[in-house]
């Protein structure tokens, strides 16, 4: 069977939480849930690093404005992780060229990262932290659920990931004004800090 659905699903999930994807694939491989998963995910050092970084992301994602800073820093990391995971999955199965899988995983991760980062900007226009916490928990559960589902039903999981990605991109259109408000507010804060730090 083609590994294409799993590459697409892992790419979508990597754009939301790349460390959770690597950790889950490693744990599924170690426990025997995913027999065909690459051995690199199961290496102890990979599991430890992915676990620590997942915990860091879990905390950062729930703090207003810190989540957006974290997202900015991961604009390159998440697509690269999606490409890396996709290439490894394709290399293991031999049913899809590594480069094609890397491009699919990376581009899908970039699109879902854009949805996540944009949604967080919109949420951060609200002063309370509860929406950040609810959104972060929903993202973590969504990634965990879809990746686990993909182990048993890869095609159905890819359809779910596609629907979530399309819905997220559509939501960004409706949230555009709030995202623009967030960016203006951040620009004003930077300008205020620059004026304060300017020597007199």
C-alpha cells in the first residue's frame, strides 16, 4: 500500500506540533503498533529529545504571546520536520520517492503551521489566557488522535487531516482582521520599546 496518506497526515500534524509527531511515531514503533515505521524514530535519544521538546511546546503554547513567539521560531522547524518525517516514511516503504514525500510532508506542514500561527495571532487579540489553553489542548488532542488513527486507517486519517487543513485555511480568511490587529499591536509595542531604549 502507498505510504502517501501517512506522509500527508504526518505533514499536517508536524505543522501543528512536530515534536508530538516524532514522539508518537517513535512510541508506536517501540510498542509494535506501527510495524513498518523507520527505526530512527525509536532510538532512545530521539524519543528523549522529542519528549523534552514536546513538553516545552506544551507549556509555551498555553501562554499568550509566548505561543506566537514560539510559532515564529518554528516557521522553519515544522516544515523541515514534516519533510524529514515524510522522507523517512517513504524511504522505509519504498512505495514513494523520498524527495516527493519530503516535498509533500514539508508543504503540508507549512500550510498547517500557517493555520496554527495565524489562529494564535487572532486569539492573542483577546486579553484572557483561557482561549490559548483550550486551543492548545485541542491541538494536542487533535494531533495525537489523527496520528494514532493513521496507524490503523491511513486513508481515512488523511481525509480527516485534509478537512482540518482546509477548514483551518478557510478560518484564517475570516480571522484576517483580528490577525492584522495583532500585528499592529505588536508593531506598536516594538516601536514603544525602541523609543524608550533610545539614548537621550
